[in-house]
C-alpha cells in the first residue's frame, strides 16, 4: 500500500458556504509547480498502465462489445408495516426506488472510459468518478460510519438464519453461504396480517438482504445474497451506523475494473447508480428533457418515459468523445429544482464526500480518490498526486478462505478509513468549472481523454440509431437542446436508419 500521510494544517473549506467545515487536511494540493520539467509530471508519466484494456480494442470486434447485466428486481409491493424498520436501518430511501431500465450499450461505452489505475473515468473534460456524494443523493444510503466488514464464513448458518430471519433456507444443510432471492421474496411477500413486531423485524431484514444482493451489490451468482451481511442487520437500530454507501461504491469500482478486461462479457453491482450518475452529468446521452426530480434522485428514471431513446455502443462512445469536454456537468445537484427535493438529512455526511481513503466491503478494498475529482465538489482541480495503491488486496476474493475476520485482516485499511475526516484534501472553491491550462496539459499528456486520438470518425449507417424526427437530429448536434421544453420521444431500442441507409456521418473530434 502506498499513500501520502496526513498534513497538520487547518483550512476553512466550504461548498456553497455550507457543506464542508474546517478540518485537518492532507495532500499538497496547493504546491503548484510548472508542468514542464516538474518532478510530479515525471512521476505521473506512467498513469496509464500497459495492462490489457477494452479501450485498446477501439478498432477491432471487441470495440462493439455489449456487456450482459446481473440484477434482481424487487417487484413485490412493499408492505407499509416494514417502512419504520427500513427507515430505522437507513434503507428507507433506497427501498422506495422502483425498477429502472438499464441501457447496457451505454454502460458498455462507459466501461471503456474507466481506468483502474485511478478509479476514475477519463473523459475529454478530465477525470471524474462516482463519489460518495452521488451515493448519498442518488440512493439515500448512510455514508459516514464503520466499514462494512466482519466474518464471511459461518460454522452454523442455519442457526444464524433462524435467529435473524425467523426461518432458514438451508433445509438442515450443515453449510451454505447465501440466501436465494426466491426464498427472500417468499419471506416478505406473504407477510401475515397479524405479524408480531419480532416477525416484522425478521421480514425487514429479509427485505434489506434482497436490496443488498439484488440491487446494490448483485454478484456473479445473480440469484442469491451472501450471508456475511446478515449479522450486521441483527440490531436494526445500529444498521445505519455502517457506511453502506461506501460498501456499494467499492464493489462498483471493482466491477468496473474487472469489466475493462476485453475477455469479460458480463457486469453486475449497482448499475442503476452508474447509469443515473452519467445521465445527471451528461444529459445529452438521454432523450428526456423534463423528467421530474424526486428523492432519492435515482428515482427520476423509474417508470416512463425513463431515459428515452437508446443508442448503441459506437454512437454513445462518439457522443461522449465529442460533447463531454463542454457538456459535462460537474455539480448537477446544485440546481434549485434538485435542492428543493433533497432533504437536509442527505447532507449530514457531506463533510467526508471528498475524502481520500480506502473503501471497504469485507474482502474488497479499493481506493477512493476524492482529491482527483475536486471539480465535482465545486473546487479548483490542481494536478493530483500519484494515486494510492491497495496492492495485492485489489481483486482479492473469498474463495478458498477459512473463517476470516476481514476487519482484522484489513486493519490497516480500516484504520485509514476511520481517519477519513482528517484525510480530506485542501480545496480552493472555484467560480466556474473550467480547468486550468496547466491541469489540462498534464491530463492530455498523462491520461487518456480521447479514445480516437482527436481524429475524424466516420459513423457507418449500421452504427446510427433510428432518427424519428428532425428535432432528434438537432438534439444530437447540440447537447444543450436537452434543456428545451419539448415532449419526450417514445422509448425504443436502436435500429438501422432506413431513410439514410446509404449515408455516412463524419464527426470531427
């Protein structure tokens, strides 16, 4: 593991004068040095590793790869009697999010931009990522608190389930590690009208387990949730004392890293968060212009019309390449329409949104680089320090492990997370979101802002989505047309353009 030590100076910091207070800070962000010949630029020269990455396949068949998704939808109507317990546990907001249609062409195009060296997306506008702020406002999950960790293997899982769920799916089996979604649905879908408080608490735990395994952290099994989360739900009054938001983020980061391998064909974890994140920040990727805002903010895309018309991977990729530099919205949540619907409780943990610390979920540890995306918090972005590394822990799984307390195994990372308040970067608030010339010169040299190298690209007819009207074509040419008060177009999947079957579009990037 390699990371800078905390500093000792104190500086008053504020986002719109409210979100951040004075604190002990780290990261020499005010030590600006000229780009040419500086030691920092030399240290960052190898920012992009030589490891195989899907973005390197820009000119072959893998360039069109569409990832398959893993997600389990909670279609059952939530019993109102469970809401007090879900609210108590900190899962009340996320439980209200309805099913969102996922665009796997869009998600696949985003994966090409993810860099596991920095846990950020490399767009033409600079580095950016899904942050703790996004998790707090999009999902409404607790952010500050103890890491989600502990023991992942149990000697008597049957007894554990009987104690906390009131029943067991094990059927007398001596060992099992997960609970199927089918069993969980049956548990909370047939709640008796005369259920006792103890029974309601057991069912609430079952519902939370399905939320965790089905929507927030779906894994490769795609049909069950691991038992390791259940002991953390024992006392519903203390469940919100865990940082569930960072736990969701670490599994999403790891899955994005895995998906950059050209050989990977599927993707899981909280994809609805990823999709909503990009649509709030790059609205030119959606066809809907007047979808109402509700909290949690991810709920904006539930139901109809959703995100409107869909494109395919090549066109999403080209739109990002062409429009993201000027069309990326760094602070989308500060509009009056959004602040009006977000409760003040969602900002309680805002003081750690920009921290620089490891995030943890049992065996998984990845690094949260708040200092690399300061423009997402309304601050000036200087050239960042080399990213921290978690070493061999990156990619570690639970297979073949005996009874391990991951909190003890990863105690050095737990200690760093526990120091998250003091690991916030020093920030100078910006008057606009434009990057400095020094930063962009460094970023273009050391990062990967463009997949096409700034070349003109010919879009073949089969790569173009169906254009049903001239307004759709106009919107593609001007991403800011997103804000026009036109009615949404009907949702449809991409298809060949029959009217322009012989035409080609040339976009200069």
